[in-house]
C-alpha cells in the first residue's frame, strides 16, 4: 500500500546492515509510465528528488541517501517507462539479434540487468530493491516477475521482504491480520513467498498476532517484524533491531557482519537529540503544493522538512512546522502580520504564477520586520524580485516565467533553455544536478560553510539576469556565491547588520542534508530563528 512506509523500511534495512559493516546500495522501482519523476506535479506524486547526476527521481531516493549517507545515481532508479523505452531502443538497434522481443522475459531481464549493474558499480554486499505500488495490482507485475526470476537463478542471494499494514479498527479494538494473509496469497500467485514480513501498525505487534501471521503466511514467527508508528522516522532502524532484523537478514543471506553493538551509536545519539530538544522553534513554510482534496499533504516538501529537523536537532531545538498557503495573503493582506508568530519563514522551490504575489508580500514582510527568511530556488528568485521592486524602485520587476513582458526581467530564462521551450522539450532539460559554486568571504554563507568552494544540486530553468546584478549589488543585497565563472548567482543575502537572516539559494540545499550531517545553511537559519525568539 502506498504511504505504508516501504521507503523508510527499505532505508532502515539498509541502515542496520550498514551498521553491521556491510556495503549497501538501494534501488527504487516505480511502476508508472513516466520515464522519470521530473514531469510530475508534486501534488500527484510528492517531491521530485534530484540526484547529484541530475536525475529527477522519487522522494524515496532522498530517504535512502539521508539514511545511508551514500550518493546514488541514475542507475539506482527505474520506471516502467524507462525500462520499456530502453528495450524498444535496443530492439531498434538490433541488439536482440533478430529475436522476437517479448514482454516476458525481455522486460524483467532488462530490470534484472539494471539492478545487477547498479550493485556491481559500487561492489555492494547487499542491494536493497524497493518495488513501488501494492501487491496485486497490474502495474508492478513485471517487476515481481523479475524478482521471481532472480530468486530462481540465485536462491540463496535473493530474499524478499513484504511490508504489510495490520489495521486495528477502532470499533473492533483488535489488530486484524487478514489483509496481510490475503496479500501474501496474492504475492504467492506471482510465484513469490515472502521470507520476512514487516508488519506496519499503529501499535507494536503482540506475540499472538505474530503467531497468526506466521501460521497463515508461511513464515517463522521470529521473521515477523513489528513496525509500529513512531514519533520520528529515524527510530525505525532502532526498532527493527529490537526484533533482531539485521541478525535475521545476515543469517538468511549467509553473510558475515560485525557485532550488533556500536554501529548505530552516532545514529542513536542524533535521534535522541532531535526528539529530546525542549525549546521550540516555529517555522512557517509558505508554498502551494499542500492541498489534496480535503487533506493537507506535506510530501511535496519532504526534503525541506527533513533538513529543518536535522538542523533543529543540531541546535537543540524542536522545529514546529506550519503550512502557509501564499494565496491567503493575496486575498487578505492584513493576514501578513500573523507572520510575526513565527521564528522563521521558508519559501521552497516552485513553478508558475499561482500564489506568487502572496509569496513576494511575505518576503517583503520578513525583510521589513527582521523575521529570519530562507528562500530555496524559487524562494531566491522571488526575493530578488521583491528587492528590485521595493528597494530599487523597479516597478513591475518580475521573472519572465510569469510575465514575459515585464519592464525589468530581473529573473530570466537561460539562453539554452529558450531553445528547449521552443521545441517543447520539457523532460529532464532544466539546469539539473550538482554544480560547483564559489563563496565570497565575510558573508553569512561563507561563515556557515566555512570554506570557499561548494557543490550543490539544482533544478531550475531561470536565473538572476546578469544585466541587473550590478544594480542589485549596489543597493545593498550581497551575492555571496556564484558559479565559478561568476556569471550565475547562487546565493543572495542581506548583511548581518541589516537583518538577522535574510538569505536565499538558487540551488536546493535540502537535497544534501541528513540526520548525521545537517546542512550548514539550514543550521545557520535555525540558529538565527532560535536567537530571534
Ligand atoms: N520556477 C523556477 C525556475 O524554473 C524555480 C524552480 C524551483 O524552484 N525549483 O527557475
């Protein structure tokens, strides 16, 4: 079932095996036709996570990187669309040597070869493969077929784990294992018998329920792992170890690992710090990808949320997050004064025109009222627009993304991007992935990083227009980082004397933050928020 925690289970399995000294890699398979996640609206599928090599992938890849502190690349991700595209291209290139190319076996074979290649590339001891979707649906059947084929080929090296939800309906007052039993039957129909069952539930599973799942689903009782709801996702590896999951995995895969104690020490310390922080920092996140029907969904900004949590933990504070819809300020400008409730405001990445004027009004309010502000990508572009309009007096200044006829195009499309737009080449054509930037000494950014060169991940088509850089600089805003050739602006900030924290980045720092290594800019922002309280 989607949202049940397969991504966190995959990441946590990786973490506990890493803690036993093994080299681990992780792999996500998404069953949709999109070739990558780049063209999908975040309200449809959550955040688009950008890898260092620029590949636009699923948010679970972010979880793997954050838990495992490894850098994954495009070889670690695939979709149905990508697999079919590759097989068809190979067929056109005569790579099947005249054979009739069929859905089975050629599609699963392509899947298997991709998995093996990714694992081999880093000489992994264990490759953990997460198959998206739910057992029994039509879309992921060929990936399950790939698992079945791999298992026949190497029975001792392939192990299947099923993550299943065990509901406890409030009117019944007891946990029900029947949905899990049915799920296993359905999985059996594809020729796969799960060897470990991770039972997701509100509460820990009792022995009675474990026994039931064991009997009806043909697993040993100790191979049923209790995975209750937790306060912090970073508790999950620790919980898994309560049921000795790493020990079970090592034994089943006939792998030797280090002793269990010690490997998770740093992790445990960091989790405790995040959980036990007593003072609260209130952060408002102003965006637009929150609403889905009657529900509020924060999945679209998952890396931002996690980066805030990591940094908050490192300054011994607990971040309390509030979702703020920027369109509210367009309808009711008097609501802006409510922003004073927050210790800091973040405007994350975004596209298009909806809610833009509201965001610009928020930035102005933060600037004029000394509220710490941190802008990410679109959040930097809008900061430049606000500054141009209200400090430099450039009335109507805008990004050409929203107004192509603005008299002051302070944010403009990059020349090579114009060509992409003209040809309607939208997929995987933005400025994507890791780029180097140089920092300017004696700036907030420089202080935060403590070095003069950085590499950060990008995902945008527009840039600060070089024609306006000098005017903006003269009026007091500092560009504290730029591309190595000095043409593209990477960080903008107001000096500390003028504002407690008014800084934004053209890149996405949130993609490189983790529990063990919080991102320096998020840490600096949280420090400023904490001091402002
Ligand atoms: N829409 C802006 C651009 O394409 C910003 C993108 C973002 O925030 N990721 O440049």
